[in-house]
């Protein structure tokens, strides 16, 4: 734990979600990665065994203390979870066997417990029962705790841990990296902020962090090494700045800024039920992107008038078996019903690249972003695709569902997809199961090849949705998850803007709707440009809807069209950026809502 007299320092990264958080660091441990092997002389073995026993005793008493105080008002699952860890720690295989390893192999305690853990984990992996097999994660977590103590990592005292667990709203997660599969689990918690050493602005981890609606910063390089558990930190998500152990004056200043930010957010609530219409009467659809059915609540609370992108792959994560048709049907139906007839665009499975089911079932390819991902994977696994299409079709009977295909690059893929859809429809007809016979089929335009050939895609699809996250990645050859090239990732690159413009034009020509569902859609600074370019539908994380709507309420179409035309004529980012900034007017929160 730190006091205000601990040395203060600042770290700079890339802010991915705005807001200010002040709280205590909670390190997501990777202690296991730090374990090294070394030999000890025979006369030091008894001391090493004692060091091991002491570490076990420390972790045990920490867990017992947490367990005792939790009983008062913590959720039951949390108690059960700590109980399981205690039970494992009390088991001889973890508390005694490593001592024999230290003795026989004359090795250090960290190495001994890691060897023992590997053996136990291997045994767990042989278990048929999925639930029991998953318990290997608990073994790993307990061993992590012991290793942390052995390595002398400063950690919260038991009391601090207890109160921290109960007040997770004040915890700031500090990690080297987090996979999207890990990040999706944070949705069940209420942390104050989220910071990582690596990651790009539009990596799926960043997208999830943004959807948690808490300040987040990626690409901090050494945050996890430099910050200790329990240290007081300030996270300024807008500026991408982390201040560790702030002094009193800085703390006061940031508390003021935090209040101001919260006030601004509250003011934005005033336009929640206002229609998104420009000053000269052009209607814009503001839809929400969701990852799990429960996100519909925040989508509706933010005034979304539809779901523009439901990323179904998150239903497939953190598990070994694929969800069956019934489980998928229930999830899709839940969203369709909750939206009460409003459009719900559900994207078929976009697994691959940085989105994997779990670390053990990674789709292996030399260059994952260019490999078997999304529709390519689905077409290669027809049974998985068939199950999802049947579930989607069945759910279409309960709302206004549209199907969206990710990563299309050729018309052949689209035609094969249509055949798969027809097969799924035929199988349902055979069983007399109802579905929407005219369900709309749309395609993501997120590969330059698709944007260049957008007219051909538009002629065979009902609607197009531009995935700017991948479109930028593939156009500029910049890995969206790699912080080393994050500075080159620019949505305002003239080639990106041209591809977007080509797609909009193709939609207009063929009378097909075109939306943007990549992160660009939620950037209030770009709203006027996108509307000026002709877009009438934007889909974004619910937390961005109000700030984007505020821009629309201030917009005059005639001016935007002219401005967008000028921007599109430019070929140099250095000229494009100031031109776009001109569009973006400072927020006028005193604006009276129009109904
Ligand atoms: C995109 O690429 O812009 C998109 C919306 O899809 P995802 O971020 O899930 O790849
Ligand atoms: Mg994409």
C-alpha cells in the first residue's frame, strides 16, 4: 500500500476510453511467467523449504481473512471461489509435494511449485467433465498467489484485499495484455479503469474496454512492471495519461476534473430521448454495437434505435464446446425480443485473429489477421455455420433480425454463404419451424477488395456495413492490435476515406443502405464528416451514442456535404486533419432538446 509520500511518476499511453478514474492498482498477475529455475547447495535446502511453507501460510491466512469478511455481504459465488482456492491450498499435492521436489532436485521453491502445478494441470486436462476440467484455472490462480509471495511482489494486505474485493469500483486493473476472452469477463464486474502495456486502439480488447464505459489506456509499455498492487493511481482516459502516487495538489486537480467530466455526462442525458435529426431535418439512425445479450440494456438506456452489430463470437469464448443451436437461439431471440421490433443486425461468427474461443483451441495460422478468420472459417466448418444460421433463422421469428456476414472478399464467398443460408432455411421448413422467409442479408465491407468492388456486393446483398477497424488495418497494413504501429493507424488516411466514399456511392446507386459499425462511427469528432459523406446510419458502443447525437443536432446538411467534398479532394493527412477538425464544433450542452 502506498502513501502520498511515495514517489510519483507519470506514464503515457494511448487513451481508448475517456473519463477520469482515481483508484488503487490491481495487478493482473503473470507471476508464473517470471519463474526461473536455479539450483541450491544442499545446506540451504531446509531454508528453502521453510520459505515455501511460509509462503503457503501467508496465502492461506490471506484467503481465510478474505473469506471471513466476505461472508457479511459479498455475492455467494465469490465466497465459493475463495473456498475452492483454500481447499486446493490445503491439499497435500500443493502444500507438501513441492517440498519433496525442492529436496530431491535441489531447486528453488518457485520452480518446485510450478513443476507440481504443471503435473496437476495435466491431470485436470484428462478429465472428461467440462466443469471439473475447467477447475485447472483455479489451481493456476492459487499457484500464482504463492509464487507472487515467493517472488516478494508487494501485494495488498489481506484487509486491503478484502475491502478492495468489496469495492471493485475503486480498483484499476493493470495488465500486460488482456485477451478479448478475458476482457469479456470483466463485464460482470465494475472496475474503475483498465490499463495495459500493449494493444492498439481498435484491438478487440480496447473495444471491450470501451464498452465497459470506464476510462482505459493501452500501450503504456511498462505499466505492469512499474506499478505495484495497491498503489494509488489516476487514469485520464482522454489524454492517455496515468499518474502513479499523485501528490495532494494533483489529486485535488483531478478530482475536480473528474467531477466536471461526470457533470458533462449527466448533461448529455438531456438529449437521450431526442431524435437524431440535423438542423435541416435529416434523420440519422444511431444504433448500438453489442457483444452479449445483456448489453441491450445499456443500448436502450442510451437511446439506441436498433442494434447495428451484435458480435456473436463472444458467445463462443471461454469455453471448450461450441454453443449448440438451442443456446444460440435463446441468446439471439433474447436480443430480438428485447428490441421490440427495432432492427437487430446479428453478425455471423467472426472467430480468428485476436478473437479465439480459449487459449487451447487457437486457430493456428502464420498470420492470423490474414488467415482463416470470420466467413472463411465458417465456410471451412459448414456444420458450425449451419448450426448458427439455423439458430439465427429461428430467432428471426421473434423480432426484426438481419444477418451480417463478416470479412467478405469475393463474390464466391457470398454465393456460398447464400447457399448455406438456403440449406438452413430448407432444413427448418422440413421441420415446420417458422422463420422470417425474407430475412435481410448484409455484408461487412472491411477488406479493401470488397470496398473497391462494393457495387457488385451491393447488387447481391440487402445492405452493407463498413467495418472501419479492419478496413483501416488492411488498407494501411497496420496490425490493429500492435501498439508499435498504433501511431500509423489513422482513420483519416485519404485512401481509407476514398474506400468509404466508394462504398457509400455503391449503396446509393443500387438503393441499398450503408452503415458504419467500426469504431469510427462512435467518434464524435468524425460524425459530421461521415454524415457529410452521405452516411445515414451509424452503429457504435452505447456509451458514444449521446456525444455523436449532439453533433448531429448541431449539423446543417448542406454545409456538411460541401465540407466532406473538400476533405475527400485532399490527398495529404496533414491537410485532412485540420479540415476535419473545422467540422467538429465544441459541444454546446445548453442546446434545448428537440422532440
Ligand atoms: C470492424 O472491423 O470495423 C468491425 C466492426 O468488426 P470487428 O471490430 O469486430 O472486427
Ligand atoms: Mg472486423
